[in-house]
């Protein structure tokens, strides 16, 4: 009846996961109860859970990402603590089988359920606004994507309480991840969660490529799109071309585990190196799926806060597309030690170094954008400058690693781990934090507290250097990754500095929560009444903060690059806003519970597959199919916002803008 | 395309079938929906390309078991191919009938499309069952794992396509030729033709090369 699920799946003998999961369950239940007492359930259901509004979906993605950041960072702290304790005679507090689950969960959660939802959330919120349109191409599918991602996150976190998580590292390399060596449900949790969220990600890719290529405001030709839209396009093209490979690869590993196939097994002619090749064909582009949108955020931030158009816009676009293509030609540098031979290794080594060229172009473009500008040192600008310093260092160690002879020495060492944390934290985390601070007022109508924001930045910046630069040294001294116990006591000082760094970052993460709560409480002091708090240059600053459901009463006509900046200068010069247009009824997509119900059935199926409860898996699949057919049968597709209502909202915006205009002068 | 549909995707001015350069604003839904579906189909082809690459690298990893030329029968495959390609042609006829608003012929051609798909699927299942019966199941060797996965994944797509055809038959019958149903029908036909393209590759790489003397 319940497959392999028994009471033994609950970790009654392990206090850490048991207590943690109880606390989390109680906290979630408490929040749910509190929301129910406040009478917020209908609001949450109608306005958020079932929403097809890209702005709401974007916010939900970011909430998910922040929650997973806390979870993933808790794992990181536990690892740091273990490594700073378990030196020499001490064994620390985590047994190997638990420690192995933690480093696997940390990597999986941070990449798939923190970084991915964060960048996808920002894309969702920003891209339609920047393109000057009302929604993405497929609003309902957007909601489905989000809930499938959430479903994957749910399954990964469920493994804390029911069963176990994989002990294989975040990419589950065979043969270790095969049934013979990982007989538990840990790897199955990993595989099923990633398959479900992977479907959501591919749908996101379809959605955003279609949106950017087909749905833009009149006059918004390709070479007038903000760079964030370009990098989003590139990232989503990568999603379309890379994620199916991940799906196929994980499916093959599932067939090995569930049905005894021989793709990657030691026997039967299987080849585990095939898995390495396939997974990194996805894995390397994945790095750029995360990094390119972050580069886009920096481009917006640097240009806005330098008060200048982005230097070398075209070269930025070409560099983005060059990275997009080259990122598919470097995968083998993740396993030079496979022994593919000197020629193959040299080819991939050179390709990996070449990717530094377009990246360097970008760095110089940002520097030259700042050069001669009036740089405002706001929080997002702090992140942008911190990124440029940090990312160049991470890029340099990357070029070192791209040399096969060097790689043979530091392969799978702490040097490598330091390198990818250097680029992921330095580029992606700084980037999403910059984007979060930069677009927060657009989403909620007030800015985040600046002083706390700067402290958070310094926590991340200093914390990162303390936590990861000793690791470069440790790597050279011979420390391999994923050590549960350190036998060489001379490494202790480095590990203790790393621990301090992790605590500094912890302070930053705690302060992020504090900043959010404090900013909400004191929002009256920092209201963004104009919709343009940063003196922005792209179209999202044209509409009010928060934007109306339909974003723009009339789609803006775009003349030239920097659509909003051009419009603003024209208005200042003419001392008036554009002519008031004729307002028309606007039709917007209806909200729908399709996404959340589909994800419910997907979670059910996933859970059933993990525990071999086959009848439940079939029920879940039938349920999901039935929901889709039910949705396809609908007759009402849109609801109408009457022209009168549009006019009323828009006239209020024009009044506010008119007053803003009186205070503006042409910038010198 | 109606103005209603246009507004749903942010189109407030007159619909246009323009060059895609964005000078006239957002495209109409009749462009956007098939375009998005094409992208999905392309990503599906990437999935198959991973399976093809796997098959190509494992085809000789037979672990002492049967090799390609001992297993495949060109005649069955020829009939399968015929059934699938013919079903694509019939699917095209269904599209023509739907464009003319001819309910009877649309339904007939869709049913024939589905039946030909079923013939294909039945032959494939028979082939698989035969292989398993002689001890050449997917657990036998890496080559057979890759073979069953690649061909079976295509078969799973055909099965999904059959379920879709069934749903469309019911939907057209219940709701008629609404624009959104026509768009869905177009996506279905894109999907069905794409399965042919994949099959031609399977036919060549797996069966033809596999049975070369």
C-alpha cells in the first residue's frame, strides 16, 4: 500500500533533522494559522497563488528564493562548523552520512532553488515592464512554471523529515548514485525533485524567449532593448538548449535505478563518464543561465547610477551572445582528468579561456560607463562595484583552472570550490541582491532602508573574502573538497577564518530579514510616489510603483535607445507630458488555479515515485492530465478592465508625473 | 484574430503580421502561440539529441549480448515508418478540413491519424515484447538500454500525441472551430510532424545503419 514508506523513514534517532523539520513545520503552520486568523487566505489565494500577473509571480519566485537561501545557508554554516571542529583528534558533530547529505543539499538547493528562482523571479518582474508590455507571452504557463519549481523545492525539503537526501554531491555522479552504492531514497528525492522543477524551467524558457522575440512595445526593436532583456533572452535560449539534456540525463539515471538499465553502471557495458559529459553539457551553460541575467542587472544598475547610457551597448549585446554560444563548447573542462587526451583537453582549455574575452569586454564596458559619470553610491552600486572586483579575481582563477596541467593538480580541491563560490557569490548573489534592492520600490512602492542595505553589502563582501580566500590556499595545500574530517592540524587557522567569514555572511542574511521588516514598518518615510525613485532610464520607471495590473494604460511608443530616458528628456524640454491618448478597454488574462493544482499532483506523483507507491503515482498523473484538460475546456479567457477605469488610473499617474516634471531639469 | 485576443497579450493597436522586428508592437496570438510551441518542440529535439548521442556512444557496448544486426527487422520498421508518415499526411488533411470548417472530415481525418498512430505503436510494442522474450530486454546491456530508451521515448511521445488527438477530437466536437482551438490544432500538427522528423532520424541511425551488412 505505501511502497517502501515505513515509520523508519522518520529520523527519530537523529535530533538535528528531526528538530529542524519540526520547527519548520510549526513555523509554517503558525504562519498559515496567523494568516487565516487575519482573514488573508482568500486574498492570498485570489491575488497571489492563482495569479497570472508576471509581477506577482516574480515576487513569489523571489520569496521562494529567499526562503531557500536561508535553508541552503543553514547547510553551509553546518558544513563550516563541522570543518572548523573536526580537526585532528576531534570528529566534530556531524557523522559522515549526515555531512554528505548536507553538502549535497546545499549545492542542489542553492543552484536549483535559490539562484534559479531568484533570477527567474527578477526576469518575471522586470522584463515585460522593460519591454513596455502588459504580460509575458503565456501568463498561465508562467504560473504553472512557478508552482512546479515550488513543488521541486518542497520535495527536496521534505527529504529532511521523511527519508534522507542524496549523499552523492550536487550532481549525483554515478556509479556512486547508482542503486548498488546508494540504495536509499536520497538520490530518488534528488532526481524526482529536479525533474519536476526542470519541467517548470523549460516552460519558463519557452515563455521568455517568445515574450522577448515576439511581444515588445511598438518601436522596441532588438537593438533598443535594455541589456537586461538581452541577457534574459540569452539565458532563456540556454535554458531551452540545456535543460532538456538535464532531463534526459536524469531520466537515464532513474531508469538505471528503478528498472535496472545499464547506462552508467559499472557492469553491463555502462559508462559513467557518459553521465559526466551529459550532465556538464547542461551544467556549464547553467552557470551562464545564472550569470548572464546578473550581468544584465549590473548593466542596468551601473548605467542608472552613473547617469550615463551604457558604454558600448552593442558590444555588450554581442558579448552576451558570444558567451551564450561559447558556453556550450567548454563542458569538458569540468573533468580534464577523464583522460580524453592532450588534443581534446587543449581544445577545451583554449575554449574556456576564450570565454574570458567577451566577459572582459563586459567588465570594461561597465568601467567605462562609470568613467566620467556622476556615480551615486547606492546599495545596488555597491554590489556592482563589489562584483567587478570579486568577479575579476574569480575569473582569473577560472583561467588558471582552464589550463589542463594546472587543473590536474587542483581538480576537486578546495581551490576549485573557492573558484566557483567566487564567481557564483561574486556575480550571481551580488547581482540578485543588487536587483532585489534596485527593483524593490517598483514592486512595493517604497525603497529598502539604505543604511542597512550597505551594511548587508559589506557583510556579504567581507564575509565572502574571509570565507573563501583561505580555501584557495587550502586547495594548494592539498585539501580536497567535501572533507568531513581534517587530519592535518596545520589547516586549522584557515578553516577558522572561513568559519568567521561564514558568520559574517550570516549577519548579512539576518540583516536582510531585519531590513525587510524595518523597511515595511517605516515605509512612510521612503515612499516612492513618482514611480521613478532612481532617475531611471528604462521603461519600468515610466509606470507607477507598484504598477497597475495592466502595467501601461497605453503601450509606450519607443523612439531610440533608452526608451524612458528619451521620453523623460523630451518631456522636460517640452515642459509637458506626451499627449493624452484615447483610452480603451484592456483585456487581461484571468487568474487560474491550474498551476497550483497541477503542481499538487506533480508533488504527489513525485513523492509516490520516490517511495515506489505506484498506485498513487498513477492517480497523480491522471489528476494532472485531468486538470490540463479541464483548463483547456474553459470558455472565459480574459477579463476586461473598462476604459473608464483605465482612464481614471492613468490620469492619476499623469497628475503625479506632471508634478514630478516641474521639479526636473535637463541633466548636465 | 480578434481584438479581444490581441489585448490579452498587450496588443492595443491593430493586429499585424509584421517582420518580428517589433516596430509595430506585440505580435498577435496566432503568431505567438505556435511560435512558443515551436520553441518547445525544439527543446524536445534537444532532449532527443541527448538520447541519440547516448545511443551512438553505447551502441557497441553490448556486454557480450546481441548486436544490432541480430535484432532488427527491416520489414516491421518499414511498415511502422509507412504508418507514421502516412498519419502525418492525414493529419495535414485534417488541418485543411479544419481550415474549411468541415466538422465531419476534420473528425474523420483526425481519427484516421490516431488509428495510424496506434498501428505504429502496436508494432513498436510487439517489437519490444519480442526483444524482451528472446532475452534482449533493456537490462541486458548498455546498448539495449540506450535502444529501448531512445525508441521508447519516441513511442511515449506518440502515446502523448494520441491522448492529445483524442482530447482535440472531443474538444472540436464540443466547441467547434474557435480561434483558440484552431491554434491548438496547429500546435498538435506541429507536434505530430516533429515526431516524424525524430522517427526518420531513428529509422536511419538505429535501424538502417544497424542492419547494414
